[in-house]
């Protein structure tokens, strides 16, 4: 207990390493934890967020209730890049959640306390264990609720599986599709007002009059002349999104393939949305995400400067960019993660939880592709040989030219088909 003889409001005595010396420090502020009950008012069962009803639902009696929140859209509060706000990115919001670690792919997911994950939504592995949080996380201020229902997306997946002649024809019926797992993924949004001053050597064509000795008359011609020019452009970037997921965890190309999201549907964060849901803790720190956003801004501003120059002939271009009114937000966006088994292999699928846009990987029927590729190459080759024979019989050299064109076109077509098949194996 603090010695009443030495009492300083707002301070408390702490241990001292020097004998006879008393040390006082400010009394730390205590976090006021928000206690919420998720018991059903009808039967006392457990409530969790239900994607189909877009609210809280009882898993026993079917009771539903809307989440008490407010739609704020793109007017949601942003934060400036002050030291205080950047340090706030180290606040803890995992008090009522725990991390689950996948031993197969290394994913770390945020789950409600007491949850035991049966499988990893990323790789399908059942080697998922409880682990302690490694770092503190920023509490999201807003999120985008799910707007698509799992039942409505099943036909979308089947239709996607059936498209494309390069894929196995039995894929649609034989693929064993996993249950769609709703998950909130972390995103940063950035806004800034950019002023860019550019300076470059610019080449422009000018009309020049000269005397042509051959015609003994004056003629005109276009001549490229170089000179130094400068200018200034401005652009406002609003809600540029950068995902906060490790690219080794989720393919960023797949994430980009299911974007964009309409951030006009953002609502104020409520823990109710996360009850019984999977939530990925962000792995990309605020500073790293901001650097990524600035690279995108630089690229877009560089194109804007070139457009302002108005010439395709540019050299020694330098751009001085100034950032004003930089703002950031930490938000959660809805996704569905699923997968399917086919031919002894497992393939990933991802869907936008707001729009239902789908991206995934499908196997290619290489036997079919190779057969058609060989036909595309051999048939023109045979026709080319026939054309050469006709040329030798008739003595007409044009047949050789025709045969060469046909053969070349066949080889090119076969190569193009092969490259398309390789591309079809990737994210579509």
C-alpha cells in the first residue's frame, strides 16, 4: 500500500532499485471492457451472427435479431498520420478472441474465445491448434457486412466449374465442393491529396520549311525538337485499399480478382458481427501498407504527369510529389473461402461476400489440349507439304508461299492455344 504520508493525486508508488529512495509513477488507465451477453432471450441458447439473416440468430430455436449499428459508408471516420494515431495501431482488440494456428499453411486466424477450429479455411487442413497472439492489433472502426447468401452462391460455383472447354467436362458434377466459410479479412484504406511538380525534356514535332534541291522548290517537313518543360498536376485519392494479409497466406491475385467492394455500405464496427465468425488478424503493419499505397499513388500520378505533358517523347523526367491530408482507416471486408476436391487434388475458391464475384483455380484437361494442339500444328503442316508438292508438279512457286503461310499459321495457333491452357490453370 502507498505510504499515506506521501500521496500525490494520479500517481502511485512503484518499486525502487535504490534503498531509501521512493519512486512514483502515473497510475495507468484501466481499460473498460465491454461485457456483452450472447444468450438467446427465448431459450437461453447460444447466439451467433447469421449471414443469411444478416443478424444475430439462435442455433437452437431460430430466434433472430438485427445488429444495432449505423451505416456510415465512405464518410466513416478516418485517422491522420500523427504519431499518436500511428501508435494507436498497437492497441489490443483481441481481449475476447484468440488466435488459431494452422500447422499446414501457417495461417493465423482470429476466433471467438473457446472455439476449436475443425479445419483451416485456406488449405482445408485439420492440423489447427490454439496459439497465443504474437502482436497487438488495432481495433477496426468499421466493417462491410455480408450481402450474399451461401445458398445463392452454390449455383454460381457450379456454373463457373462448367465453363471453359479446356477443363475436364466432368468437373461440374464430380467436384466435391466444401462448405463456404465466411471470413472477414483485414484491409487498410488510404486517402490523400497529391500535388506533383514535374520537369522533363519533351520532344515535340514542329513544321520546318526547307529548300529541296531536287525539285528546286521549298518544301515542309516534321522535325522532332527537344526542350525543357515543367508543370504541375493535382489528384485526390479516396479510399485506396491495401489488404493486410500475408501473400504467403492468401494469393493476392485472387483477392484482387474478386474486388472491388462498394465501401458505401460500411457500418460502424460491432462485436456482434464477429460472433461465431472467422476473422483474419492483419499481418501487414500500417506503415508497410502505407508504403504500398504510396507506390500505387506514385504510379497513377506518374501517368497523370505524362498525360499532362501531352507528348510520347519524354526523357529525364523528374517528379516532386507532396502528400497532404493523408488519412487511413482499418476495416474488415467480407469474403467466402471454399475449395473443392477433384482428381485427388484440392483447389481453392474465393468469393466476394458483398457482390458474389468469384475467383478460383480449375484443372486443365491436358490430354484434350495436347490433342487439339497437335491437330492445329499437323493439319496446316500437311497442307503445306501438299502445297509444296503441287508447286513441284505445276511449277507454280506461289504454292510454296501459300504452304509456308499455312504452316506458320498452324504453328502460331498451336502455341497460342498452349499458352491459353497454361493461363487457364491459374486464377480465373
